[in-house]
C-alpha cells in the first residue's frame, strides 16, 4: 500500500498534458489542448485536456478523469499500478506499506510479464555469452550491420538449439510451468514441456509502454520445412492485431515529426532506427488491422508506407490500406527500386538518401493505386471496369467529403470516367454500408444521395420557458465546483448602524449555501456534492477544491464534477481582435452570474410549489383549507413576481 503523503506527491507532480501527450498527439486550442480520443474511434478531435484543471474529457464518448484515471483506463492498470507508473515518470520514490489484499488478476498478469522479461534476458545472455549464440546469432546480427548499441536497444537475442536450455533456466528460476505455457514460450505435448523457440535469432516485441509481451524468432537454417519466422502465440498480454513492432521506440519521434513510416519487417525497423529514422514501425509481415491503424492514429494522422520493390507483393498489400483511409488518415505510398528493401537501401545509401527518396517518390495512396491498376489493365475493357469499381470503393471509404471530392476529380481524369458517375456509385456504396446498421424501416436511400432536392421543413416558433429545476441545480453545482473559493462583494447591514448597508466579501460557496440551504436538491449526486460544500462552510472552513471531487472515490461524483468543469467550446483568443466584439467571461460578470443562477434556481422551485398548490386547491374540501392554500398561492405569486423582476424576465407557461 502506498502511503497517503506519497499518493498526494504523485498526484501533485503529474501534469495531465504531459501524461496524455505520451499517448495522444495534442494541439493547443485556447486554454486547452485537443486531440483524437484514444478510447473510441473518431475522425474529428473531441478529446480535450485542461492543464489548468488537471482533467481530460472526451465530448464524443464521455471518457473523463484525472492523470491517474487516464493511465488506468489507457494502460488497463489498477489504481496502485497507475500511481507506480506516474511515480516512475516523475522520479518519485515509493516506499510501500505491505498490502495483504493483493489482487489475483494483477498478480497473474505481472507474473506473465516477469516471465517474458526473464526470457528476454535469457535470450540476450545466450547471444552474448554462449558459443552457439555468438557464432550463430551475434554473427548474423553484426553481419546485418547492427551495432552493439542497437542490439542492446532492441534487446535482440538467441534461442539455443538444445531442447533443455531454456527449460533448465526456467526451472532454476522456479517459474510455474503453467504460466510458462500461458506466455507461449513453452508448449505442452503428451505431458512433456517443450520450448516454443529453438535455434533462432530472437526479436522481443514490446507494447506501447515498453513491456516485452511476445517474441519473433527467425531461423538461420536452410531447411525448406522450417518457417523463416515464427511468432509467439496470442496470450493474455499479446494480441498480434493490436501490436506494431517498434512502436515503443518510435512513439516520441512519430509525435514529434507528425508522421509514421510503416515497413514490413523487423530488420527494416531496426536498420532505419539505427540510421536515425526513428519514426518507423512494422506490421510484422501481416496486413494492417484496424487496431494497429488506431494505434498509429493516436500519435499522428500521417502515414507513409514503404514497400519493397516487389510489384506482386505491393498489389496484395494495397488491399489492406483502404482501412487506413476509412480512419480519416493521410496515406502515402513509396516503392523502393527492384531487389531493395528498407534495410538494404539505408545500409547502402544512408539516411539522407532515403529521406530524399521518400520526399520525391512518395505518392498519395489513391492516386498511386489508380495509376498502378491502370498500367495493369491497359486497354482491356473488362479489367478497366474492375479497376473503376475498385477505385470507387476506395474513394467511398474516405470520410472527409472535401478530400473525397478532390479524389473524384483526379480519378475521373485518370480513368476517363465522368465525375457524376463516380459520385453516384460512391454514394451508393456508402449508403449500403450505412444500411447494415439501420433498422429495416429506414433502409431507403435518401433523396439527397440521389441528387434530388429536398423540401425545406418549417418549424413553428416556440415560446421561451424557464429552465427546469435540474438544469438550475446543475448550474448551482457548477458554480460551487468552479468558483467555490472566489470572493464576491455583497451588501450587508452595518453592525453599528441599523438600516444602513455596507459592502462585505463572501466566497461563492458561502453565498450559495446561505441563499439555498432551505431548498432541496432533487438529484442525488448534486445533493452529495452540495452537502460537502455545506459541511465545510458551516464549519467555517474553505470550500473543498476541485481535486476533492475529481479524485473522489465515488465514480458518480468524480464523473459529474469533470463533466461540469469541462466544455466542448473554447472562445478563440483572437475573437475580440478579429470581430471587434468583446465578450465578458464568467469572472468579469461574476457577481451577476452568481445571483442570477441562485435566483433562477429559487424561481424554478417557487414555480414547482405554485403548481403543487394549484393542484391542492382543486381537491381542497373545506373553506379553511382553501383559505390557507389561497394565501400560500398569493405569497408564492408575489415571490415569483419579485424574482422575475430581478431577473428581468417574463415567464410564459
């Protein structure tokens, strides 16, 4: 268990923008930062980070919280694990008090990570300190031009050909045989344990946080029945479709350069990193998956795919790239000369030559694909028809309508097909895709997609009404959360001169509690937050800080506080200069805002009492009851009029 004072130090040290930017590319917008939400699939940024308030909020999926909550949700960590993560990031030493209630699931996953880390160190030891490892594995890596520092950085290793080498070391470490099997490092056959990797050079695979989750092993044998590469089977900590090789080492440069270079193989990544191109990852020889694309999208929306000079392989690989377009990313394709791959090219010509090649040869994906397929189709009408259909399918996947229109124009000229035909077919494909998610009754293609003009629907003017009580309650709580300790001037009776007023200062919390304590809050979560302010105010203590609620153990209170403290809108810093319009923010009209909200809340409560009294009058059975209710109704009506005059409104019911 982590001592409370250390927890406080960690929370105080953790800057939300620094924590989030380790995983999400953020851009400034006013006082806040925005980016693509890492918790759901989106094309337009709705994920907001407030450095001043220390919170994040996605206005798309609703995800929200503090720096600790972000690490917990993003990295699938427990609360203590997230604190350890942040302590390591901010160089805070933790001296834990023993916690007897360790969680079994955490211990289980930790055990798997311990074993993969042990295996990584074991393979590295084999590479550097065994005769077989040095003569076979190390000579292979050095022959590829990898330096000692590169070999160390990527933790490259060697698995011995001896069946017992790995198992003997695992037994010495007293590792549980069942856990060894669960990591995929060992298989069980006829009650006998066998190592999964033998006589192979080893490439550890790291997750985004840098933990070793799996391995790829390359054989150096010339036997034809041996697969060149084998990967760890999928486990609880390794899902191949969600991992990109090299992502841990590349993430900072991808964000810094706002570009990701995607290659095919492990050695391609290593060679390019060694040459100084560190924004490079590999799909490990498989077609890109949606999860892998989204992993890149967290860091950048720009991707360049670098292919070997193999025309047949390129055409097959292009089929998976449509998914990247569907995610709203900008994709370029570069094809190396024949018989070259990224590894060999950078070894021969160096970093600058490769960068120049990418700058000159990288082409937009859609146009590249169109030109490639046109060359193959030639003048054959059947092939050209198939080509047009294929390209239209690709264009239909692009979510941005302006970008889609650009491609329609370009491809129309290249394929010699009218623009309106491409648009119609693309719209048809988009509607077919949308239909899959619609109820049966709504599966008619809208006239707008067919190019028919739609009649304008007229809406009747609606009279303005007073906000309901819940809305006013929400604004009261928002005031308390955001400005609870701010002071405002209030007029009070002079203690030495009855009947005369003097100006005094109260905090917003004192003012709100004093004015509303006789009014019940209907919504339980608002009532719970209000009571925390009231307890502090009644005790003569400062109002609780926003951190009290953001970090509250009650998830409902925490989520509500964050929702109220964030807004999807941000006033442009240049608004006043551009338009000559000056807009007062909450602080500039602070006192008026506070009392406006309090009075509106009072008014909604009075309106509710008036309705109740009116209903009671209808069922009153005695003259005495009717008289009491009429007097009450009159008092409430007078209060309603007074508050309406204060607010400068006329209530329409």
